[in-house]
């Protein structure tokens, strides 16, 4: 033990003496060499300390194995293992608006996030030529309508003459021939003098009173016949003549019955009145048909011109409408990339309007999973939002080759955003698990 202590003291003395010798030599060097050797010694010291520290950490690190969780590619893509699928949140009412024609954007009347009503003009393309075409078509149409109004009936004068002539003949026959069968006024009209027969007490008096009212209206129209439709006037006159003919037919039935006590004068008046009314009915019918046929043939070409002008106007308005980008439904503007001065081509997606408050989730499943799903089953969206399946497509989507499924949100959907991708946990799902560790 004493020998070990003696050796340690000798080694320490030797180490101290070497340090003293190095220090004496160091003091004899030039100052710049002393600074350089000091810096070098510091660098070596710091590097050694860092190396020792790193080695200590490596020594302390535990010998742990790496772990890997296995999952199928289908579950990660949302189409495979049946436990859950990926769906897209969208509005139940949503419209992707495409430009119907190309042109420069002249005005944008709303902004993204704003609410619009159905039919609201979101933007307007350059449409100066279309507006000029509409204005020109409106002028052509107005001219055609004016020409139609100015067309004079071909035979209006002849129709009015027939109307006035029939009145004179009918009024004379009633007052001088038909009234020979009537006496003093009664409660229903002029009293009939030949008896009632099968017609009843009020039949003949009320019929004569009604015809008298029609004659009064006919007389009043004579002064204003020039401003009324001749066809309508002839139809009204013909109705009065026909009513008179019906009355004369009933009077003839009573007069020809036995014991009617009809006089020779009354018989002659009845025959004359019936002949007069038959002639007037034929004259009025002929005048009305002649006026109608001639008037229709004269205005047919004008009516065709009006219809043609209206068609041109509708076509010009349709072309103008293609330059107006309208909202097809009420909702919120979710997408509006165009700005004033932009040039858009036909069928460019220029806006999207949706009702963001009414959301649903659309997803796709395989044919095997479709057999386990039906409308009305409950699902979970993003692990905490309840939903219910509202519709399951009966056939494969031709693009995705999968079955489209619609899910309605049954509770507050404030955490869902239109266009968001979500994970839907399906009912009756049996996910395939493959836990394990790989060294």
C-alpha cells in the first residue's frame, strides 16, 4: 500500500514539473504565439467536452423497438374495410353557374359570402350589341302591332247597314203585328188575349217584356254602332230576332188550336210577322258570316307579321339574357372568381350559389357494403355528429363504379363546412384489424 502511495506521489510530482516546464517555455514565446496556443487549447477543450456529452447520451438511450400500426389502403382512402368511409359535405340546394356565352365582365354586383335571391343578376358581360338587337326587335314588333290595329274591317259598312235594317223590320213587326195578340199591361207584361194553353199564365207576358228590353238595347246601340265591333252587334241582333221567332212559334200553336177565337187580322199579322222574322234572321246570319270571313282573310297576313316580329323579339331577348349571370336559387355566394375586366369563355365556371344552412354528406361504398345499408339507418360523422342515411343509389355510379349514398345531418351541423371531407362510421360495420410490431 505504501508503495502505491509513493508511486502516485512520484507521478504527481512529475506531472507538476512538466507543467512548470511548459509554462516557463510558454512565457518565453512571443505574445501572438501565446494567444494562438491559448485559442487552440480552448477549442480542443470544448470539443472534448461535447464528445463526452454525446457519448453519455448514447449510453443512456434505452434499447426500444420501433412500432408500426397496420391499416388497409381501403380504410385510409375511405372505400375499403366497411368500418368507415370518406364523404363530402355539400348543400342540399347548390348550383354551379356556368357562363352561357363568352365576353368581358362589365359589372359584378355582389361578392363572395353575400346572400342573393333567386333571379338576382350576379354579374353582367359586355352586351351592347345584344341590347341594340333587342331595341331594334321591339321597334319592329311595335310597328307590326300598330299595323294590326289600323286594319279596317273589309265589310264593316255593309254589316252595320244590315244591323240597322234588321232593327227597323223587327221593331215594326213587334209593334204592328205581334202586339195585336196583347192587351193592357199586367203583372208579368202585356196580357195575352188568346189564353194560356200549356204555357202558363206568365209565359207570353214575360216573353214579350223580355223582347221589349232587348229591342230597347238594340235601339240604344244604333247611335254608337260605328265605334263597336260589327260582328258583336250582328250577333246581338240575331239573338233578338231568334227570341221573337220563338215567341211567334208559341203564339201560332195557341192560335191554331180549336176555340182560340183568333181573328182574321191576327192570323194575317202572325203570318206576316213570322215571314219577316225568318227573313231578318237569314239576313243577319249572312251578314255576320260575310263580315267574319272577309275580316279574317284581310288580317291574316298582318297577324302573321305580328307573330313573326314577336318571335324575333323573344330571340333577341334570349341572346341578351345569356350575357346576364343570374342566381338560379336563393342562397350564399360560395365561389365568385371573376372580376370586372376579366374575359370569360362560354361554359366557364363563374359562380356557385348554395344554401349553406341545409347540408348533407355524400359518400360512395362498394357493392358488398351496399347490401348492409338502407335508408333510415343511423351513422356517425367525424365520430360525434349523428346522421341518418336518406338515400342509397340502386345502381353503380358509371364514373366511380361505386354506390352513391346520401346522409342527412340530424343535429346541429355548425362544425361542418360545405365542401369539407369527413369520415362516416357506417352501421353494422366490422373493421378488419391488424395490430403488430416490427423490429
